C-alpha cells in the first residue's frame, strides 16, 4: 500500500528544529562512504539522533560556512542522507553526476518555505517539482507518478480549498517512500548513530 502524507505528519511535531530546514536523500546501492566520495566530502565524527546532527550541522556552519554536514546511514540497499539546513541533495549540477549508475531521490525545504523534490537515475533527471506547487513538473518522466501523487495527498490547484492543511512536506516523504520502499520513522531519527561527513557547498 502506498504511504500517504498522513503517515508523515509526525515529522514536524517530533523534530521541529530539523523540520525548519532540511534535505533528505535516498541513494540506491551505494554505501555511505561511496556517496560521500562522490560528493567530494570528508569524514566527520559520528552522531546519534536528529538532535545531535542538527547541533553538529550548525556548529560546522558557524566555524566554516562553506561546509555542509551530511549524516548517513544504510537502510537495506539504500543509503539515507540527512542535511540539516542543507540543500546539496537537490543541487542538480552535483546530483546528476553523483547519480551515475544509481537512483537518487531527494526532497528539501528551507526556513522560507522554498521546497524541491528530485528523482534522478543514472545522470538523468526523471522528475523535479516544488512539493507546494506540484502542478508544475520537469524531467524526462514528469507525469509517471502523477496518479500516485494525487493518492499521496499533494495539493493540486484544482483540488485545494482554503480550509485544507498544507501537507506538502509530509507528502514529499511519502513519495520518497513510494520510490524506495524505505519508511522513515521517529525511532530511526532518534536512535540511529549516523556516519557523518561534510562537503563544500561553495
């Protein structure tokens, strides 16, 4: 059964600091060390739980605002990357190169409400859109997931009312789960010891 936005409404409530600005990425078939290598990153000390990785990310930015922390863990045959206050996972000029021979699914939001979803495979952008405005989509297969997106709960203009809660961020998590089979849980974010690295963002 396809996950829906309702399955991820816990994220903002349980992890308010991370939910303010983040990028979540899932990469198929590559271990964390290889993903970090493709992103030309360097190793950082491991951290346990979302609170620690948020603290570490902002500490790194305070000491060197050209570096972005990336927290990683393997989930079956996928590697999950979390960037507190980051956006590398949806930066196409880096992602399309890094996605050679694999699938790369990423979603991002910042403190100003700017958001993005990217699905790349083997150097090709298959789908990109803003979760808050799913009516506009780009890529080689922009409509392949359209029916799924409706079921998940993305709010298309013709279907939105003034009384509906905006669940675009939760819907992005659900769409990533649909593409990868990886279900993100509060326990995973609280209890995982993440392999960490950093990479230059400018």
